[in-house]
């Protein structure tokens, strides 16, 4: 009797073991493909809605991948992460993206939008309507060149090596033969002497936080008669001096119609989403781009755009379309590539 019982128990054990094996195989989770985003991550977030992990979780659902954040602390670290395959995508500053594109073959897949939906802003020289530069621009005579008339004038820049306030206008003036580089072509400090030589030694190159720094400071410099031309972006005059309610304008503003924007000579890009084609195939690129653009049409996605990425939307693009205009101007700045390499702390090999 004992033998029969043991035989029955043993048979049942085999049956249950068989079922257990079947259940285990059905529940076995297939490991998902890993996808990594380089992003600056803080230890604590006062506003939990700003935590980029929310974005990672959202994209994990959209991509059906295991999405992780690769913490970085600088633009240079982002370039290195993409360059050596430690991350698949990253949201980057325009200048760092240009360096990554030019030197390491990184590509853009999308770009964030400005408040008006554009992925760029235009850079302009702003002059006063009674100036000879304004007259040359508005006289419908192609033989009068307003940019040539800037020579010897006092310029108002937003700061040292700022994009719209210095790099773009000086790159334009140097690249088109208006201004000659004074000093070593490979030294960024030569730009300062170039500015003073083309304009004059009274030109305003302010330190950050001083009276004439930033867009408002450059326009104030022009408005108060300190300078003859201010370098800014297309929305600067309207933003500070063209509000419907005049009490919202700065106290130093002149009437908006007193300012004349000379033709734009270039644009500065918004923050692009960059990737390395060596580490992401075309199918994945399309999938990721669709997921990013899809955030525009999703309630959850729009919250992420606003709270985490600080943008109203994302637009599909590539490096040529997004960065070429900017790069074609700043590449004429003396020592610009060396400057950016030092600024972004780019190494020659993986550390």
C-alpha cells in the first residue's frame, strides 16, 4: 500500500512539475531592447513634474523599449556620451551640437520649438531710423550697403561670445570681407581686437550682469546713444519696446518705430535632439523621431514638453537643415573650434 501511494505521489509530482514548467515559459518576459538618453539629472526635484524620469517612462511606453537616463554634467559630456555609444540621443545646445556634427558626425533627429513654434531665431543689427545705416537700407538703392557703413561706428554687443550678440554678426562681417581678423587666426581672443578694429575702441562688450549686457542691455546701449548699432534677435525690439501696453516697455525705450532692423544675416538654432548614426539604425531613428514628434499631440507628452524640456513642441529636422546656417557664419570666427573644444572639454579618446 505504501508503494502504491508513493508511486501515485511521484506521478502527480511529474504532472505538476510539467504544468509548472509550462506556466513558467508562458510568463517568461522577453528582455526589451535598451534605449539610453543622455540628460542632466538632479538629485532632488522641488517640482516632481520636472523629473526627466517621467520623460524616460513615457518614451519607454511609446518605443516599447527599456529606456534609461545616462546622467551628464556638461555639453562636452553629452558629446562624449553620443560619440562613444554610451547614449542613443541627447538634447543639446546649438553650439555643442554643431561641434558634434562637424567633428564627430553626430546627427540631429528633431529640435525644440521657440514660443512662436519656430526652431530658430534670426539675428539682426538694429539701428536708429535717422542713422545713415537705416537710410542706406531703406533707400531702395542696391549700391548703398548698410553693413559697410557700420565700420568705425560704436557697437553694442550682448556680451562676450554670445551667439546673436557677437558670434553671428562678427562671423558675417568677417566672412563677407567687411572686417579683417586682427591677431592670431587660431586664438579666440583675436575676436576682441577685431571688434575694436572694425568698429571702434568704445564698442560695448559687457560682462554678464552689467548695465548693457544681454539683449535688453544692447538695445538700451543703442537707445541711450552710447552706441550706433545693437546686435540682437528678431524679437528683441518688440519684446522690450513694442508692447501694446506702453507701461510694459522699458523706461529707456524710444518709440518702436525709431528702431530699424537691418536684414538678417543668419539664424541661431534651438536645442536639437542629437544622435550618433553609428549606434542607431534607420528603423530605430524613425521610431524615435515619431515618438518625439508624437509628444505634440499627447496630453501627457505636452506636459513633459512644458515641464521638463521647456518648449511648446518638437519639430523633425536634421543637422544640415538645423545647424548649417549657424555654422557657416561662426566658422569664420578666429579660434572658434579650439574655443568650443576647450569649453566643452572634448577628449581625443574614450576615458
